[in-house]
């Protein structure tokens, strides 16, 4: 048999004699910034990223007024206290709008009474 003319293109590694443990990182202290993190990126997730300021929508007024004068407008006013009114027609929608404004001034959820407090 003749000798090989060209050496093999890939290097063949020898088979290890036994299992070897992967190298472990040394003892590092947890002081300072973590490495490999961009500046300004939060490291840990906060408990509540969107703080609640306590404001909630209470009273709504939805008016449907198509651009055509031949179509009748309608409106719906409701509140979380239980107030709910509907109106169909131009005059009724105008009355409902003013009634909605009046309800916002007298709603117990928007304007709680000061019972139990002494007048200043």
C-alpha cells in the first residue's frame, strides 16, 4: 500500500481518557455593577412599575353625532354609582348633556359628603 499524498484537512482530536469537570469561575464578590449589562437597563424587576395614583373614571358621557344633519344624534350617560340615562334626538341630547354635568356636581362618588367632620 502506498503512503498518503495529502494530509487530512481536519484535525482529529484524541479521545479523552475520562470525564473532566468544566472550569468553574473563582470566588467573586457581589459588589458593584453586574458585568455584561448595558448602562441604564434595570437589573431586577420592580414590584409595580406602574404606580397607581388612585384616579379612576367614574362618570362617562358618550355622544354619537353623525356628520349628516338628516341622521338623529344619540347620547348615553352613565356613572359607577348607578346613574344611567339615554337620549335620542338633538333636544334630548342637549338636555342629557346638562343633566350629566349636574350629576357630576352631585354624585356621591365624585363629591363625597363630609359627614362626621366639624366645620372649620
